[in-house]
C-alpha cells in the first residue's frame, strides 16, 4: 500500500464516522417512541452524537498525523460506543432509567438493532444496523492505519 493511501485511511474513517453522527442525529430527532418513554435516552443519544462528531473531526484533521489520535477516535471511541449499545440492550434499554423498560433483552434488541415496527420502531428499519456497520468499518480502517504506521517508517509518526 502506498504512503498516500495509508495516510488516507484515517480521513476515510472520519467521513464514515460522520455517517454515524448523522444516524445518531436522525435517531435523536425522529425517534419519538424512546424520547417519550425514556427522555434520558434522548439525552444519551445526543451525547453519543456529539462524541461521534468530535471523533470524526479528530480522524479527519489529526488522524494521519499521529497514530495516537487515530487510536483514540477510530478505535477506542467506536469500541466504547459498541459496549454502550450492548450494555443498553442487556439492561432492556433501562441503562439510564428503570421505568418503561422492554420486557426482555430480545425485545430491546429487536427494537434498537433490528428496528422492528412491532416493537414500536418508527424509523427506517436498518438505521442501527447501518450505524454498526459503519462503526466496524471505522475500527477496521483505523486499526489498519495504526498497524501500517507502526510498521512503515515512511508514514509520519508525528508533526
């Protein structure tokens, strides 16, 4: 892989992270079910969207300058995002509240990840699946950049 292509990986990951930000913004603006039943989830989603935007900005601006920034914004944050989603599902979407939770973990999974209308989802059914796919690609691109940056003396480690 050429030096220029290696340097593009964090920027591409940043653009994809902007996609995750857009999806979280879409959910925050359009998911009236969860915002009515659990307003704390609406606030948590807004926080996730803000951090997604910051991570995207870091990847685009600083990602190809130091592998540390790519690791932080392209690996650590997305992994934390995934753990947050997993914990939220395992808590039956009661992570921030104990009222109006889903009956089972399966119900919360079908609502949040599969976007099933039968569970009350009113948005595009593949919303979270798309966000999760983007997160995995961001992690893959970021991890590739960090590993290639460490192996190659051609890629600048700092500016």
